[in-house]
């Protein structure tokens, strides 16, 4: 299970740090904010769809961050178990 978490965290980190992902997120947010600022939406539905798109992209990014944080927590827990195991194992 820990290996799966580590693998997923590496993949999530690769996505988050990729130039393509960062560029796409930046452009998506900038384009939508520009449209809002200039009043380019003709209907409330268009505004809501754009908001939903930005919100969805941010939610996706947050899910990737959560996977990485979960891996960090799992790793810290494994290290703590290892330390406790060494403390409770008598020397031979």
C-alpha cells in the first residue's frame, strides 16, 4: 500500500511541476479573469460555466497536492514506526 502511495505521489508531483500543466493552469485562469474583467460573457450561464471550469481546475490541482501530502504523512508514519521498532527490539 505504501508503495502505491509513493508511486501516486511521484506521478502527482510530475504533473504539478510539469511546464505544460503550469502553463495550462496559468492561461486558463488568466483568460477567464480577463473575460470577467472585460465583461465578455453574454449570459449568466457563460459566467457560471467559466467559473466552474476554473473551480474544477483548482480542485484537480488540490487533489494532486493532497496525494503528495498523504505520501509525506505515510512516509513520516513509516519512519516513526521504524524508530519505535528499534527502541523496542532488544540488542542481540
